[in-house]
C-alpha cells in the first residue's frame, strides 16, 4: 500500500475520533446545562412556596411541574430526597432536614459537594419579592 494512502487514512481516522470526542463533550455540557436549569426551576418554585406576597396556587402549580420534571434528569438520590421533603411538608412535618438533604444531593449531582459537611451545611431561601435582605422572609436551614 502506498505511504500517502496510509497517511491519509490515519489523518481521516484522527479527524473522525476528534469529531466524536468533541461532540460527546458538547452533548455532556449541554446536558449539564439543561439539568442545572431544571434544578434552578425546582429551587425557585420551592422558594416561592415559602415567600410572602405570592399567589400560592400558582406557586404550587410551578412546584408540581418542577417536581414532576425533575424525575427526567435527576438521579435517584435527588428524587428520593425530594419525595421525602414533599411528604414532610404535606404532613406539616419538620422539613428542615429533608430540605437540607435535598440541597446536598443536588450539590452532589452537579459536582459541588466534594467538601460539603452535612453537619455544618447551612442554606437560606430568601423572599425575592421584598426589597432588602434585612426585611426579607428567610428560612435558615441548619442542623438542629
């Protein structure tokens, strides 16, 4: 076989491999972006449920949509934590630990939790309808 043919085959093979790897990386990046957007919608809907001066029916509708959509993109640990939180809230139970667990599972899924310590993890939902932080309706999620 001619050397120029061998070189051409190697170049074409290299180009194909580079294309496939690039496409794979692009798809993973797009998937991660889409998943992060779903988590943002979920957290926004949860925040609206506790906020003052919002239409609670609309807030619950948004939460239900976000809750049901999360099952498409989230791993089982996130879904289980979300279900546990929903059950506690539905039964007027203590939702602080389930919410903390949900946040930790979401952070783990998006790769932020390598150094998270569940015992010291804190989290706030702030009512975004209020003008300043000092008068904001905030729920601090912390270990009891």
